[in-house]
């Protein structure tokens, strides 16, 4: 018996049990029974697929393990450790006090959200969700504010977009301006829009006024208070930071391997072809080439695989870039599952994040179409030498070179936010004086 046939039989039996349980249960009990039976059916179907296709399972697990060990683990571990250390040493509280006058009117989040923005925009998925969960667990933001934060601070890594996609997949360094620019502009736009989400939330945290002279004093006092509160020795702080970071990355590795296996099995079952047909009915009338549909269907689960498939199609380049933007913004069920794991111990809800990913995908594709024509000619002379210099770090886009560039970008982002906040406070003081 083939895997698809077995899955259909199990699904039909599950539907029969669900109907029987609804008939003999109350509304709440029926809802829980339906949910339990649904996930049990998924688990049984998945196990049946693994048993019937062991070669595909092994190939998928191997591919996922290599991706995690060779790319994800070494590229994210330093940033996980650094974020833990910076939070333990009070830098988040310091930056939060400085950035409160800027972050509150722009994004309706506390100033500590600026740290999430910096590390999320420079390091890639899912570190923004991890830091947001830490802020929520420490009661530095409300649930609604945390949901706003994770909705626009989880981004694709700039090195992945500028090197892996633009150079490695397309061989066109000038595409980095369009791909990265559309990705970040659309997410910032989403952040501006998300400030209206949950405006009448009843949960509030103390918010004080910020005259010019007191902001810097309060920032220093917050930093001093964080130092006094932290009573662990330095060795224990470093040990805990490394342990928490490795544990988080082990969870991420498990998700990557799991979804690599799922993609292999659903490809064998023919689900990708059916999903591609459904996407074609929606997107082909908008002008997309049918060749892109299988890549989008695969990228729905894992964006890296889908992005690679998009770059290998013969569709017009502008359509390829728009499709890449949709996949990078959506991020894939694999990343969404990783985010769910990161926030599982908090009260942050996943639905706003998933809806934000859909909105991000639409906005990113639109920005890519609008920027493609004007940006490409102007980017050719700028990005080619810059990307070539990056590749010389190891003959190819190396992880060590990428970490160096990402670290510089993180420092520049934090410094820029502090400078912008200082200028904002100065201008505000001048306006009040006049």
C-alpha cells in the first residue's frame, strides 16, 4: 500500500471518529476531542510515511542536519550568546530608556524593543522572537507589545539575502539592493501599521515622561540597577548564556530536521504538485509564471529550498525576485514553528505573527516590483565591488566573514538608534524652548 493511499484511509477513519465524538460530546469537550484526534491523525500519518519511505526520511534528515550544523549553528550561536550577555549586563534597559521617546510614537512599543530590532534585523530568524520572549518573561513589555514586536522584528539575515540569494543563487550582486531593501522596508511598514493593533489593551506598564535632561540620567540609573540586581559571578553568567543559547539552537535544529523530512514525504505524496496547482489558480491571473508555483509551494514549508528552486526557473527576473520576497517574508512553516517554540513559555499568541507574515509577503512583493526598475541600474556599480570583497574572505561567502559583517552591522544599528534618539531629544528640547 502506498503512502498517499494509507494517509487517505487514516484521514477518513479520523473524520468518522470526529463525527462520532461531536455527536456525543458537548461543545468544549468536542472541540478538544477534535483537536486531539486531528493531531493524532497527523502523527500517525507522519509515522506511516516514515515507515513506508525510509530512504526519503534519511535523505531529508541528513539534509536538515547538514543545513543546521554547517550554516545555522555557527552563524547564530555567537549572536544568541551576545544577546544573552547584553541582556544580563543591563544594556537592554539602558538602550530602552534612551529609545523610549522614539519607539513609542513610531511603533507603540517600549524602548527596549529597539534592542530586539537591532539584533533581529542584523542576525536573522528566529532571534527576534527569542529576545522578545525574554522581554515578556521579565515583564518589560505587555503581551500586545510583545506581539507587535515579534511581528516586525523577525527578518531574514542580511548576509543570506545579499550573499546567499543575490550572489550564490542568482549570480547578480546588484539584486541585493532590491531583495534586502524590499524585505526591510516592508517589515518597517508593517511595524508602523502594527502600532494600531490592540490600542485599547487593558494591560499597561508604567510610562513616565522624558524631559531632555532626565532621559540620560534614567538610562544610567537603569543600567546601574541592572548591575546591582545581577548577583551571579561572571563565570556563571557566561556559562548560563552559553547553555541557554546552545539549548535554543538544539531546538531550532530539531525543527529544521523535522521539516526537512516532512518536505521529502509530502513531495513523494504529491502534495507539492497539488499545492502548486492551487497557488497557480491564485497567482497566475496576476501575471506570475506557472514555473514558479512548485517553488512557492516548497518554500511555504522551507524558504531556503523554495528560494533555490525559484532561482533555477526560467521565469522573468522580476517575477523571480517578487517570488523570493514572498518566501523570505513568509519565512516558511519551519521558521514559524521555531518562533512558536521560542515563545511557548509565554502568553504571546501566534495568530498575529502568522497574519503579519502573510501581510509582510504581500508588501515585500509589491515593494520588489516597484523598486526593481529604478534600483537595479543604480546598484550595479555599488554592490558588485562590495560583494566581491565579502567573497574574498574565503573564496566564497564564508561564515566567519558573514559573522564579522553581521557584528559590524549590529554595532552600527545600535549606535545609529542611539544617535537618532539623541537628535530627537535635542530637537524636542529646542521645540519646547522656542
